[in-house]
C-alpha cells in the first residue's frame, strides 16, 4: 500500500472512489505522456513519432502480455466505444439473424444494436438473467443455433457490482461456432484477463478506468482468423492500402480497425499503464479491490436508509447504492464537497438493468487497490441523512 499510494500522486489530494469512471493514474503514466508531448514541441510531431516508433510497438506487446494474445491481434484506438463499434459494425446481418445479449448492457452498445436491427431486420434478443442477476448460461445454451450470428456480453456492467461468467459464455459460443464479442471496459485492470480462457473472439477495453491509463485511449482484441473476415466500417490509408486505381486491400492484422492519426502521447501512456499493471500481482490487486468493495457494501448496509443494489454470484469493485429520500446527484455532490469522488449511474445508461428494477439512478462508488479502509469510512461519515 505504501508503494501504491506513493506512486499515485492523486492519493495525496482526494479520496478517489470513482475508478469505474476514470482511475487515478500512476506517476509513470502521466510522466510518459507528458514527456512525449514535450518531445513533440521540441522536434515536431512526425519526428517525435518516428523517434518513438519502437516504443509504440512495445505498447502492443505490453497489451498482448496483459490479456494473453498476440500483438498482431490488437488495435489501439481512441476509446472502448470506438473499439466495440469497429468490431460490431464489421459484421453483416440480414433479416431474421439473431444477436443475443443481456439486460445489463450499456446504452452505447444497445443503441448500436438497435440501429443495426432497424437497418437490417436482424433481431436483438435478451438472454434471461439467472437468480443472481447475471447472464443465465443455461438459457443462453438453449437459444444458440445457426440463426445466431453474434453473442454480445458486458463482462462487468457499469451500473452495478456484477461480474458476468464470461468464460462459461465463451465455452458455449466456441462449441456452437458463434462469434463472441466481450465488452471488457470495466474488467481490464480490475480482473486478470486471459482471452484464451475467456473464449471471446473480440474484446473491447478502455484505458482510463481500472487500467489507469490516460483518457482517450482504448483497444480492441480481435482473434486473428476472425479479424481477417471482418471488414471495418471505416477504412483509411492506415487500415488499408491502395495498390491500384480501382482497388484497395485491407491490412491482414487487427490494425485494420485503427486509423492513421493517433494521439501518440496517450498511446505511450496506455503502454506505460499496461506495464505498470503487469508490475503488480494481478490476482492480488483484484483480491484487494474486491475486498475493499465488499467492506464498503457491509458498511453501507449498516447505515439506516441506505440500500445497496449490487447483484451477482460474483461481485467486483463497483458498489451501487441509494439513500432514502435523497437524490443520487445530491449524494454525489455532498461526498464531493468532502473530498470523496463518486459518480451517478442514471437509468438512461442502463434501461434494461436499472429501469427494469424500478431504479431511476444509483450512486456508484468504485474501489481500486490503492484505496484504504479509512477512505471507505470517510465516505460513510459524509453520507447525507435519509429523509
């Protein structure tokens, strides 16, 4: 803990329990990004990129180590939404094709699903929840057949503590020969991730959350044989070549999902964040942040008028709750005034998940391994009283 907090400058200024929004970066990440920006100012942007070319390639190698894939199966893009979209819109759907997903999906993903369904006649179908609120794997197994063209799952939904059984889903989809797209926006950096064990064909992730990288960074894993069959919805001279006046060729690796212009400083910061995560025992950091979240839930349940809303057979570092009679925004703002960062998850971001349970919004506190027990106590002390 001494090392974690010493290497995280923000810990000296704020109690940060908004890691599911954007975690505090370690100093090495900020220093890496700033150093490249400074180098651009000294010698020029193109020249700085050329000078850092091998370090940029190291970003792919570091991410590959982090999730256990090959570097050529990775695309580094602006954010997790762009990563997810570039994969999803690469599929071709037709009338009657079925896309299976769950009730805990995030608004950005659902909007894309509904748009494609309206354009193509494909059908978006919700797999049942199990008794704990996660995906019902048995119901998924019953639904899989040759009309299913894609299974889409959010590993850790943004609006609660649930950790979905992604590896069980992967075993089913692999056996059925159905592509599996996993939104790992909240799980990379929070949980050890191994795409071989998860069985996913595509995985989208962000840098800014539990991975502790700069904002405006994300990446896509695309299994090599599937990536070569998907043509991204947008191409440029980085994603493809123009060998003849009337012909283009899409590059063979996952970088077909990227575009030419990129934020090199942020990209190098993403690589530094991956290296930093790998410098820790990932199982130990997961155990630490999960235990902190469990401790916060226990504290909140002891408070009169406070209701914890997390469901799942397995729970992670996201804790959601409400205070009776107090608007969630007021709860967040009261905590912020006391130097405690949390956030609010509105039902509009998770219609099927929150509105389906009659929740207009929830306060979201999310732990990381650099948080302390004292910080959890501070949050509880500054909660407004129920009304």
